């Protein structure tokens, strides 16, 4: 058992089984042994890869998307550009390089990066150290400044902890993490149903006993805060992540270590624990806070609408055979349907994109043919 596992086991022995949400929070952000506190997980030598690491085109297109959003906002003289969970700084580095072609937009930028991981923060400072744009780091969204903002959240919400509830004959019991007879972590149920639990899915009669509901309450609370900021201060929030467009039953909690699936209850602190994002729930939270939403659309559709294939064609004009092959592989992974697991898994349809805007702002680029989400 890992050092963090022994500490969690001691907590359970003293206080009883803990929620899945609490287990995930400790695994990710324990001050000493938490996964994101102690590791650089992204890249070929890490545990997973994100879209900005696949190819520079991803960050470049997000940069040009933001420049057009700024124009739609009326070109404010100062714009907060916020990235939540900036990884190794790759997206922001490609973003800032691409928008050199829009000097007035670049000059308006005041960059704010929200990052709780010291190792990743160090990576970001190395990647962005030569930037002439002012950059401020924050440990949470609470310290972000007021004012109009473009907020980018690429593969951020999937890392927020979730709660599980299981349908039993008498209602919905919370799924908990305890310790079995062999001293290993295991799932169990709270002894009594949660009072007044309202399942955010079709009527309970359609759900058999044993059905699991996975609720991203932390994600919904954060989206409410961000949606309120966008509605009051102006700007656009762009969420890109893997998940489902509609709320549905089932557990998606997973662990990844060394680019392979792992048991989420084994070796806490050593593997990346995530869950699929419920985009419908995020949209509901944003709209309840007074904002409007567009999408979600698939990542493949979104990037194609932004001109990914045209950008690839331009890059290939002066590329050698190996570079052209690399660009084609990136296109396939980012925007073409294909297997969603294994080496080179496609992000095109599994990943979705949601935009949050002030009421009446209109559809941002990439969403022009989509009505606001209900």
C-alpha cells in the first residue's frame, strides 16, 4: 500500500468509510502524497497525454478562437485570459505564439493561470518564461480578479471529484470506500438511503436496483461560480473535456497510470483518478447562475469549424514526409472518429466542447449552427 493509502486506511479505521468524493480529493490533492502535488503526469513519460501535447495546432486554434471572441466582446482594452489547470503550459505557449498575428488582442491580455500543483507550475514557468505577456498564478479561482474574461478549461473538470449513489429498494444509498477483510480498499454502501435524494435522470421506475448515479457536485458548484462571473462581468468560458452530452446513469470513475487503465482503489496518489464530465449538468449549473450555454459539440466538429484541416494543409506545404505523417496522425487523433482507447485513441467524439456566455452574447466561433442548450 502506498504512503497515502496507509494514511487513508488510518482515516477509515478511525472514522469509518469515506465518500468516493473524499477518496478522490485525497488521492489528487493530499498536501504531501497527492498525485497532482508530487508529479508531472502529462506527456510521453507521464501517465496521460492531452490535446495540446498532440500537436501545436490545438493551442493555435484556441488562441485564434479567443481573438475572435475578444472582437465580439467589443475589443476591451484589458482582457483577463484565464486557464484552469494549464498542464505543462503547452496550450498557453501555442496560444500566445499564434496570436502574434493579432497584436492589439495580444496587447490587451492579462493572463491568469489557476494551478494547485507545484511541479506543474514549475513546468508552466519554464514553458512561458520568455513570454512578454503578464502572467499571474493562482491556487484557486477564488483569487481571480474581476472584469471581462475568456476562461479556458481543457481537461480540467474531469479531475474534479464525484459522488456515487446506488439505487436500493428503499431509495438511494451513497457508495463509500472502506476496507475489506484483506486490508484492501473496497466499495460499500452507506447503511441508510440519503433523505430527499432527487435523481437527475428519468424517473426511478426506469432504473433497476443496483443502478449507480455519478454526480459531479464539485464541478457543478465551480461551474455555478464561473457562470455567475461570466454573466456579471462578461466574457466566455470554453470547456473541453471527455464526457457525455446528457445526464445518464452509470459509473465512469477510472484510473490511469503509465498510459494504461488501473484500479482506481489501488495505489492512491500514484495514478490519475478522473470521471467523465456530465456536460448537461454543467450547462444547468451555468444557466442557474444567469449565463447562457452553447453546445456541447464534439471536439472533432469544433476543431473542424475553427479550420483545423485548413491549418494542417498549410503546415504540410513546407513539411517533409515525417512531418506530414505526424500532422496526419494528429488530425486523426484530434478530429477524426476512431477507437477511443489504446495507443493514439481518438478524441474526436469522446471529447465535447461547451461554451458559456452572458445572456444575449450570441454563439461563439465553433457553435454558430447550434442553438443554446436547453
